[in-house]
């Protein structure tokens, strides 16, 4: 049996505290977060494909 240790994930706020106050980084993270929330996955037109 192979066991892999995966450390618990930290919250983003905990990670940012380690960097100290950095308005540019905070703005960049906020912008990326907004973009990810507004992004959508492309839909697949199933009428163009046949299943085998």
C-alpha cells in the first residue's frame, strides 16, 4: 500500500497574511477571482457528434 501525505489546504486569507500588506497583490487576486466567477465553460453541441 502506498500512502501519500497531503498537507491540509490553507485558506487564501491565511496565505496572504504571510506576505503582509500588499495592495497590488490583493487587487490581482480579487480581479482573478471575479474573472473566474464570471467565466463559463463552453458547451458541446451534441447534435454534431454520434456516440459509438
